C-alpha cells in the first residue's frame, strides 16, 4: 500500500528565505507526483505536476524535483513571501487516473 | 461559474440522519472525484467517475456511502445513517480526463459536522 509522508509538518521562515518542502513515498511505481496548495477553509490548488519520466518541473518561483527510485520529491519556493503561507500537500498517482494518495501536508508560515 | 462548485458549504446533522452533498464539476470535464479530508486521516480518495464507465468505488469507507453522477455532470454523494466519525470536509474535484497529466481542480468542499 502506497504511503506518502511529508516532513516537517509545519515550518516557519522569515520573508525572503527559500523554502524547502520534502515528500517521500514508499512505492516507486507511480505515474506522476503532484504538489498542491491549500489555504485555510479552501479547496486545493494544483501547483506542479511531475510525470514519472521527468526529474523536475518549474513554475515561476516554484521548482519541484522527483527522484522516483528513492521515492522522494522536493518542492522549492524561492524568495518566500507572506502570501506563500498555506499548507502544501504532495500526492502520488499510481494508476494514471488522478486517484491520488496524499501526504499529510506541511503547514508553512512566512513571517513579514 | 468557472470552477468546481459544491453545496452545501456547511452542514450540521444529527447522528443517524442521511445527508446529500452536491458537486457541479467544471463544464466539459469528464472525470469527477470525491475525496474526504479529516483531522485524523488526512485526505483520502473516495470514488471517481469517468464518462460513462462504471465508477471506481474502491475508496468508499462503508456501504453507508454512495454516489451517483447524473447525465455525466452533477454528482451527489449520499451518506446514510451518519456517524460522528463521518465529520469531515468532503472535497469534489474534476479533470478533463481521468488520465495521467490532466490537471485536477478542486472545489472548496462541504464541511460536514455530525452531532
């Protein structure tokens, strides 16, 4: 059974610092890995999707890497801003159908 | 609207009552998903529909849970004889297709409290 773990569970940084969020998964047979953002009381917003054949994806200040063989992904957020404060979740798709297994999330606070 | 719409946004019900949660996916999206987010379990997959294919119900936690999707669009998640452990946020999502690489869009959820 696929298990997805995110460490740390919470992270607080001063504005301007780079953020590094970690995600690990136990079964490397995945189709893709996705990173989402969730604001309090809201749904999830897709940030980046990395196909299993890719090693990284970039969007603006966000960069996500994938090392499938070791079961790890890292989300980097450069030059953090208070607006980046949210919970970040990673999820893996094993069966190519968006039937996702989620990690527990990392709650990020960027202090002005 | 342009996004996934869910109703009600909040629901408080008494233990033992039935509840229905509604989801309007993004127009043209053939795949529709239900997930549940609770404090103890995190985000869990419940069920998904893809076009006219039989739904994948593998995540439904018990036979008190059912879902249907009428006309390939609107979906209703029904929980019968609600229990306190059913208290959670029920999130609906849709994507153009249920295949790898298709961006999935989530609604804001229906917050269910069973008292």
